C-alpha cells in the first residue's frame, strides 16, 4: 500500500513510497519545516485519506 505525505498548507510532496514511514522520520528529514513554504510540520495529521488502489 503506497503512502503519500504532503504539506497541509502548500501541498508540497514530502514523501511518497510503498514503505510506510513514521511521521517523525519524515519530519526529521526536513528539520521540522516544509522545504517549500516553511510551515512547521506536526506529528498529528491534519487530513487523512484512504483510497482504494487502482
């Protein structure tokens, strides 16, 4: 099952892949901020969508 993580403010793609990664690992990769808009990244997801594979 693929995972996609985006910035809730600007929609910048932070991670996409088949390996599920914990949020803290993705946040630490970007030093806690979105590289595009600078918004502080949080461990609590703002919006979660689960979609069937095509």
